[in-house]
């Protein structure tokens, strides 16, 4: 049974990884880079500081706690404990995977810290902002960020799914702690639709920039 799951994992990954093109190589290589999203992170920080001035440190603490927990559980606890090779480092897949820029990532891949961090941030911010379109957009961003790791051949689908579950747990835990142990005003929704659309716009502009300046950005991040 377990062997069938592993084989299914490999087959799904190969299907995703095989749907490649020069444009997609550039797009997902840039999409997966942390620095691509710095403008969106700055806009989010500015909106939080402006709207939740007295509670900014609490909220930033919640965000940092989410990322630290998700990243450390994924990278420092589970990866060295399970020791599952990334597909990009799996000998049986050596000549079957399409790798971009020869990128293979670290040795072990279960679970995906990218997925854990992305989904943790997405849930925490969704619970904080409580705006439908913002939640849809931030979770779409988390899904694409996670998909990019499979496209690049550095994570199996199960790495992504389990990483996402861990991230969601960390995001909810951080929000739960703020809700129950910080000042009550922390979780009072003072964010407007304009705030959420400003963040959505910044995320979409980042994606548009990737599409328009695909090759030049690829060179910068390579």
C-alpha cells in the first residue's frame, strides 16, 4: 500500500514537471523567489501599521511566530527525521526530471517548508483581514507558490500537502494565541475593502511584472 502511494506520488510529480516550457521555467523560477514578493510584504506591513498602530507588534509577532514554527517544524524537525530525498536528488528520477538552472534544493524534501510557510501566512492573514477576495487571492498565491516547487522538481505532491497542513496549523495556532492572550483590539476587524484590494493589486502587479519582464527577471534571479 505504502509503495503504491510513493509510486503515485512520483507519477503525479512527473506529469506536473513534464508540462514545461521556456516561459514556464522563467515564470515559476521567479515566482518561487522570496524577493519577488517583497513589495507585497511591504504593503501588507504598511497597512497593518497604519490600521492597527497600537497592536502592530502583536500582529508582527503572530506573523513571525507562524513562519518560524512552520519553517522549523518542516526543515529542522521533520526533514532530518524522515530523511526522504527530494525528487531532484532521487537516483531513479535522475534522467526523468526537468530541472531549471540545475537547481536541486537541499538533500531532503519531506515536508515542503515553502508550502508550510505560504499556507501559514495565508491563513493567518485571512483570519486577520477577513475579506473574501483577499482570502481567495492569498490562498491562490500560496497554491501557486507550492505548485512551483513541484514544477521545479524539488518536491513531491505529498511534500506539498503535508507541508500545507503544518502551515495551516501554525497559522491558526498563532491567530488563536493572539485572540486569547493579546489585547482584544488585535483581532477586531478594522481593515477596509480598500486595504484588501491594495494588497491584491500589489500581488497581481507582481505577477504581471513576472509575465511582462519574464526573461530579464529570470536573468536577475538566476
